[in-house]
């Protein structure tokens, strides 16, 4: 039965994104199943670019970096991209010529660049994901691709890498132009070499990849949302960013919609928002996915879901509903302890997207500020898709917003921080890498410095995690706040943030080794002193992150199989990293929840499970935060 989904049958690349927890993975799996069933003679590939993918949890199969067919749908291959394996393959194919080009544009020898491949690259997941999507189509390995993207903030980072790659290519061209100039000057002739061939091929591939991602006849980014105010606000910002980047949006899917007033409070909130989503779509296709009685897991359940997708009703029914009295939930023991009395300085709130991390972070901040009016509390969002201000019904920015006399909220602006980081370190580092101090050689001055400045002038991939770390370091060093609460990015990028001290320390160690080898040429003793100080600060921050007396991670989860599975993986990863965790919050708890204390002990040994009941929807944002605080403490 036709339900409007045939509108997308002309596409060959469908990318699903949106706020964390809205059902991107479920939708992308459902969409891929539909394509595989309808186009049985074609090869369909379903991939995830999210470092904390959950394709296997939804499909109920084992998923890794090797494309594997689904038993029920042999023409549907499923794959979760492994950035490190992709980087290794990229190194084997292009490593030598890249090292040659960078050697031609800097003071270093090729062998000095070898350790770079083994360093932890910020933004590796997005970069490798973008290159792999482009490669699959350039080489025509499959007929159609469905991409389960990371949440909206990191999806935009991935699309933004097109500009970074273009700039990086321009820089490599300048490196090679210097080499050509030297050859023509001293040998009176120039013969194109493998670097020229590589640059020509790369330019064509990147140009073709950009055309692919921006071609509305071939590609669409499909936005998944739920009928809640915070999701609507993030969806609006996401659509505006897609338009700026010229990435075609093919339509909107509003998930988890109630068909009747079985839950009057939630139904009353949803109906007007569906109308607002219709306005937001601005003529683009919009579809409704009804709330499911059970989590749709496995091919059979997903195939059933396909037939339930429909266009929204033209007339929202909210005006038929009488306003309900607000019913506030009661606290269910156990509760949180007093973090300030326990000496905590830094709390990290994290989990899978959409589980309520921001609400929990806001509630902890509010409760601590109320309990300790003489202490200063700051809540900081380090998720590229900020929603901390949305949770309070306020507009937060990079400068701290004074919520109460002792409570402030802040959403880190990575653009502002990267500008400062450039001024403090990157511009001079670019000059050093170019060998700009070698003023006696006019050839050096002709090309290399301009190339390195182009690289530094562009937003580096993954810079938000590194700069978020620096922001947290500065707040801890200034000691202006007694407690800092971080509203973090979803699981995969949270882990990348926690690994950033090691990554940044390793990068700085590599730069020190280069400087030691070439210090007679480079000079810049004062600059290296500042980099040493930066490394000391990074090491100190790493110690704070792993000090259970100062830092604590609080996980947030839901009573859903795929969400619990991801939270368990996160719990184990934090144990391996050495970050302390004492609590896990089971959000949207109700009396029918099947998880109990025995399950918690089995899945999260040693942790206390704090249950946060369902909160009323038809209230002001601050009222919900206050209610959540009352339930958690």
C-alpha cells in the first residue's frame, strides 16, 4: 500500500539524522529494509557513521566493519564504519604520497611524519565516514546506501568537512607548487610525478563527492524528530544549517506519535507540535510514525513498521482536549548524594542520545544551587547540538548566563574558542611547520607558509572535543566555580572527549620531538615553552578526570533494550579509561518497567540506580527541571 514513501525511490543515498534518541537508527533500518524488499535486484548497503552505533541492537544481528547480508534480506548489507580500520586502509593507499607532499611543504623529512598515522586523530570518525561514503559511490560498489548518521551536531561536522578537505587539497597543491618551482629553477624543467597524479585524482574525487552530497536528485538528508519542544528547536536549527551547507533535506519523520489520548498529558503536547513540524517542513514531505507498544527490534518488526508510516492529519486535535491538572511524581529511593559535600568538582552527564542527559544535568545543577546557596555552580554544554538553554526555556550562549545568583549556564561556542586557540598556538605552529624562519630561502617563503595558514584557518575536524577539554581545563584552573556539570555529547563522542587528553598530549610530544631535532634551524624557544605549559595543563586535566574524589560520571538510560545495551558498553569503556561512576539514572521510569535492582547489579555492578519518573509534559521548562531535581535528590 502506497504511503508516500515512494517519493524517495529515486534516491541512491539517504542519510538519517536528528537529535539524539529520536529513532534515527530504527528509521534508517526500516528505510533500508523497504528498499531491499522493493528493489530485490539491487544491492542495498546500510551503514552507520556513529562511533557508538546501534545497528546490531535494532536489527538483532552482529554488525562490524565488514558488510554482511541479512539472512531475511540477502540483498541488504549492513556495516558499521570503523574509523581506525578506514584510516589504516587510507594510509596504505595514499600514505606515502601524502608524506611526500607534506615533506615538500615543511621543514621535516618524510620519516618524521610516520608517527602521525599512529596518533589519535580528532574528527577521525567524521572524516573517514565522509571519505568512505564518497568512495562507495565513486567506485559504484553498491546501488543504494542508507546512512545512520551520528546526532545532528556531529552530522553537521561531517558535512562541514567538505570545506576542510577542499582547503587541505589547496594546501597540498601549494606544497607541490613549491616543488615544481624548485625543479624549474634549478633543473630548468619539470616532469610531473606521482604527487601530481594523486592531487589530480583527489581533486576529481572530492569534487564528485561534493556534487553527490548536494545533488537533490540523488541524495537526501532525512530528518527524524519527536513531538517534543527540545526536538523541534534542534530540528529547526539543523534544517537552517543544512540549507546553508546546500545539503538537500528530503523530508521529516516525526516519530513516537500517539494515535489517541491514551496518555492525555503527552497527547496534549504532541498535537500542536505536529502542526509546527508541518510548518517547519515548508512544503517538504512529512511523515508520522506511531508510538509502538514494544520496541521494534528485528526484521519482522521493522517490516511491520513500514506500513504504519503515514502523513499527518491536517487538523490537529489539541482543541478537543481539556487541560489536565498537573500531577507531579513522587521521589523513588534511592536518590543522589550531596556532590558538593563529597568534594566533587566536576560531574559528567552522559549516555545515548535522547535519554534525558540535558534534563538530568540541569536538574543536578538546580538542586546543588538550591542546597548550597553560598556555593557557585556552572552547567556547561559541550555537545555541538546544544540544548541546555532549551531545557530551561532560556537562550544560552558562550558567555555564562546567570540563572540564579549562584547558578550559571553556558553553551560552548567552538568557533570562538578555535579563534582563540589559533591566536594562542595554531598560527605560530603553522609558521613553524612551514619553516618560515628560514628567511634566506625565498622559495620557502613563496608557498609553504600560505599553505599552512590555509590549513590552520579552516575548522579542523573534531576540534570541538579538543577545545571543550581546554574550556573545562580553564574553568577548573580558575576555580571560580565550586562545581562544574558537563552536559556531554552522546556516547561515541563523549568517549572521544575523554580520550582527548591522551591524544593532545601525544600530538604535543610529537611536536617536541620535531623541535628537538630541528631546533638549531627553528628557534622558537619561547613558543615551545608555551606548548610545554599546555601539555602540563593537559596532563593535569587528565589526572582530574581520573580522580574519583574530584570527578564523577553519571550515566542516563531508558528501559529500552538498545539503550540499555549501549549504556552497558559505555559503563565498561569508562572502567577501562579509569573514570569513576557511582550512579546510573533510569529516566522516564514507570511502574511497569521490567528492570529492577537485580538487573542493575547484573548490568551495572557497583552502581546505584536512581529512578527518575515520567514528568508532566504540559508545564513550563523550569517547572520540569525543578520537579526532576526534587525526584533525584
